[in-house]
C-alpha cells in the first residue's frame, strides 16, 4: 500500500468524528478511544487502546477524575502526556467506545472543545 494511502487510513481510524473504529481486530483495536470502568477500587479511565489481551487492557489515557485538570494543562500549553497504564482483566468491569450519544458529546469532543487539540495528537 502506498505510504500516502496508509497515512490517510491511519488518520481516519483516529478521527474523533468517526464513530466506527471497526477493523479486522474488532471495535477495540489499537488506537480506538474508549472508556473503561474498573472495579476494586471503582475507577473510570478514558484513553486510546494500546492492546487488549486475555491478561488485560493497556491504554494511553487519563483517569476521568483528572480529565478537567488534564484539559486545563493542555490548554495552558503545559508539557503533559496521558499515562500509559495496564489493567488486569479481573479489574475490568466494562469497556465502551467513546462516542457521541445523541446530544451528549463524546469525551474526545469535550476535550477538543476545551483545548482546541485532538486527543489523538497525544496518543500516537
């Protein structure tokens, strides 16, 4: 595949306006932006999938409790990056795609409206 075509496909896969991240690897392929709900202790995490294996889920993202602070730091021009984390599968309660629900914007859309930056700029 020509390099230009490959780049266009990669960008399309990370476009926050595109809700269909389905590939041959399923909807939770690497790069898909998701919300993960964890138990023991109960936490919610937002980020881009690095890998999903039987052992667990690897993400590059932020705890939802830190979303506002992270957005403020990005907007202020601070040198911040999302954390790379691994959650063992026994802690994962659910994982869902980050997508708009009617009038409720996705987390990516909220991030963009607060920072004028795409979340994918921080996860590639």
